[in-house]
């Protein structure tokens, strides 16, 4: 039972940290500080506009891959992984 609780807490910590990154990129960079970010340019576009239109989507896709990678490591650490 103790091992299940540790696994679940590690899983929640991972999910919350990835959701925090997504929140910062999509909400903070794409909405709250967009005017400040617009003074910088990326690929010819204002950075704030890029974050709100493209950046948050790219970060979300990267976070999916990070989640899969980290969960595989977590599953192996707690010996709940699928057999190869």
C-alpha cells in the first residue's frame, strides 16, 4: 500500500508540474504578458503573438512526449511497467 501511495504522489507531482508549465506558456505568455513579449521577434513574428498562436501548441505536444518518457521511467522505478 505504501508503494502505491508513493507512485500516485510521484504521478501527481509530474502531472502538476507539466500542467504548470503549460499554464505559464499558454496563459501567462499568451495572454498576461503578451504586450511585453511583443517587443521581441521570433521567425519574423512578435513573440507574444507567436506564443498565443503557435508556441502553446508546440509546448503542449512536447509536454505529451515528456509525460510519456517520465511515466515510463516512473513505471519502471515502481515496477508497474508493461513487459517488453
